C-alpha cells in the first residue's frame, strides 16, 4: 500500500536545479584536455543527450559536444564552438549569451 509523504518530510528534501547539478558535476562534463577523437569515443558509448565540453587544440576555444543520434557514426555527435567575449559565453552563431559556462549549458539542457 502506498503511503502519502508527510508535507514536512517532503519539504526537507532539497530539490537541485539543473544549474545546481551542473555546478556539482562539472568535473565530469568539463573535459578541457580531451581531443576530438577522445570526445567522440566517449560520447558514442553514451545515450542521446549526453554532452561534454572540451577545448579545441588548434583554436583553443571551448567546444560543446552533444550526442544527438543513436547510430555509431561521427555524425551522431554534434559540436558547437563556444564564444567567450567580454565575460560572456555564447554558442557560435547564437544571439543568446550567458555570464558563465554553467548557465550556457543549463539553458541548452532545459531547452
């Protein structure tokens, strides 16, 4: 038989926002030392929606890498360069900018 959760008990459990979870887990997804091949190798073994941020070895820019399809080809991982200007972060060709990398990633996780 299911029991109702007492409201005081439910109120004591902390609900973590997407931003909170990203801040706590950044050592997992912020992998600046990974090259493109290593990022691809990791992401092709993970479910759709898995992402990481690496640094491009040639341009030294950060790159958001996202698993977008279930097949095992390189085209199932999308890469978007991250522009850092005037203390803001934005995906290349996007008009939206954010005060830090975690907020940028949080926005795209939600949307």
